[in-house]
C-alpha cells in the first residue's frame, strides 16, 4: 500500500520478488530526514527512529532507488526485509510519503 504520494515523488513502482516487495521511485528534490517505524504486526508495539541524512549522502534530484538502496545510502540496514513502515518527508515542505510493505 502506498499512500500520501507527494508532488516531489513520481513514478512509484512496486515489484514483488517472492515474499519481498521492492519499491522504486523518482525523488524530485533532496530528502533531509528519514523516519523509520518498525511495528510488530498485529500489535501497536512500534519503535520509531528519526535519522538525519548527511549532506554528502543526500539523495539528489531525479535519482531512482529502491527502499533498500536508499536505506543503505543513509546508513540503515534491513537485513530481514520484514514488514516496515517507512515515512519519508522533507521538513521544509512538510511532505509525507508512506510505504507499507
């Protein structure tokens, strides 16, 4: 489920590979922060972490990346590729993209 698609994110594509979903998209403009919310399925037990993306690794305009590539770029690891809720937003514009895998 992809909700809250914002004007600066275009052409989202979801590819199912076995039990994993790979999501790619065009990012129009740099992202400065990422919020990762890891929830235990079927419960309200969630752990949320906000990470600032260093200037040197910020995703530039017109870059297409998968969620996993993006996380690796900002120094996060999802080795199990479990169900995670990712919220990407630009603080300046207060724009939100939620990817529910």
